[in-house]
C-alpha cells in the first residue's frame, strides 16, 4: 500500500504541509465566523461546576482595550472562608482558541468573601468567557461567566 506522500512526485512534497496548513486555517476561519451559542447564560452569578462555591461579579461597563477591575464575591457552599491566594482568574474566546490577552490579578481581599480582580482585558468583539477558579480542600473548582462584546 502506498501513501499519498509516496505517490507524490518528490518536487510536490511542499503540497503536504501546505494542505495541512490550509485545512487548519479553514477550520479556524469557520470557527471564528460561528456565532456564540444562542443559549449562553450571561448572568453575573454562577454556581461552580461541582457546586463548591457560588461566585458573583460586578464587571461594570466593559470598555474594549482597557484593563478592567472587577469586584468578585465568592461564597463557599460549606460556609468555609476563602482567601486571596485560593482564587485565580483566567478566560479567553472559546471560538478563537485564545486566552485573555492579559493575566488577571486577584489583587485585594476586601473581606467577607469579596475580592478585587485587576487587569481583565478584552480586545475584540465576540464571545468571551471568564473563569473564577477556587482551590478547595476537595480540589479545584471553577465558575464560568459568559460575555458577548
Ligand atoms: Cu478572539
């Protein structure tokens, strides 16, 4: 059995990586053009995946291209306290395959489960997610917030 590559004349070998690259670019292009799911939950209070906590965000008006500072409230379902070092924030654009263009910082513990998160940046229109991760005694859990800009 001969493969496609073996049957190609040697001077045609460039066509293989080019074909792979064009296919990948086409798939990426189609993904980028797909609209966000119509049933996205856009609420500002979400329960985490394993229901270890509930997170609420106060994003305020979002200005594209300017780092945002959000107030985030994290309430553990079991009533335990959560500290600034237990929380990380990340996100990205699911349809574009890239993360946030800047790394958010959980900058300050405001007390009573409230935290200030700096450096949340959006740089293009489309569907974004922001994930609040909390390290719990049972492992890591996350709550996901959706935004369409
Ligand atoms: Cu993007």
